[in-house]
């Protein structure tokens, strides 16, 4: 059973094609699930204190990380599609660590590539 009133520090965010899950870091239970109302494809995420930014094929959303509620949506009409790179200066060192970890993960392992189809 999921514990009540989890903080974002107690959550792990996981994404699959057009879906984002928040799961309890202690027991692995699903706290919330969000499915993109537009597009399908690789999900890019950036946690930022009070927002979880999510981008899929040119569409970008801000979600409330505690409950998955959509806070805003930006379609970037006519600007292109594909895997987005997300960055923010709001959290300073915390965001730099997250971006650095993502870059290190993508550049290590099997010699590159996106591992997709």
C-alpha cells in the first residue's frame, strides 16, 4: 500500500513511451501515472524543485511532481520534433547534477547511440 503524503524526495520518476510514472522509492508502488495527451515517443524529463518538465516529440509539459497534474503545456508549433534537451537555471547545482548525470549516462556504456528503434 502506498504511503500517504510522499515528498518528491521519496519518489522515483520513470518514463516509457508517452508515459511517466512516480513510484515510491521505498516499496516501488506506483504513486501516480501520467500519459501524454498528444504525441508518442521517447520521453525526456527534467525534475526542478516544484515542477517535472516532460517533453515528447516537440511537445512540452510542466507536471506537478507530487501528483502528476498538468500545470502547463507548450506545443512549439512548427519548431520541429524529436528528442528534446531540457535545462533550467532555477535550481543551480541540483539541476547541473541532474543534467550532468544524464549526459554521463548517455555517453557511457555501449559506445553511444540512443538505444531506440
